[in-house]
C-alpha cells in the first residue's frame, strides 16, 4: 500500500522491502537479542517501540531505521509534525551518532518519540558493536 504525501513522493508505508535479507544468522548476539525481544513482546512485557532490534527486518534497529516502514505519523517516529512529512535518519556507525531531520524543511523534529528512537538506535549500535568486537566490549 502506498500513499502520496504533500511532497509528491510515494512512500511505502506498510510493507518491508522483499529484497531485505535477515542479518541474524551471521550475528549470534543479534539472534539472541531478537529472540529475547520477540518473547518479551509476545508476553506483553516489552512495548514494540522499546526494541533495539527490528521484528520486521530481523536486524538491529539502527540498520533499518531509515526504512519507510519505520515511519509512524501517529506516534511521531521519524515524522515532522510541522510539515506533516517523514523525517530522514542518518546513522554514523563510526561516531555512534544518530540524527533525524525533516525530509521537507530540513529541521530537526523534536519530539519525545524521535528522541526515544535516537536513544534506541544508539543502544542498538552499542550492542551491535559489542557483538562484532567482543574483546573491545570487555575492555
């Protein structure tokens, strides 16, 4: 399903990209974190918006947060309420920084939802880094 927003671009709101390949089999920490979060969410002990992994893409959140699937105007994730337009996410894995900017006006949409999303992505980055470089995490 697609809708048309004021910018004139088509945005895929509902469906993940079928070309996405799950990264979990190659990353044991990701696999266990996905399973734990799935279990907690199914048991009602974890809100879906508090995950550091993505149930849809089976990846770390920071790896797929730029997907249109992660835009939610109702909650405010990746959304500029001023422009009524989706915000774009940039993840700098080396610096560990996550930024969100409106795709239309270029402003940083400051909302609780976007701040939480940035923090979740930072946690996701830290966990992914510790899984790739366990000796650095122990130091």
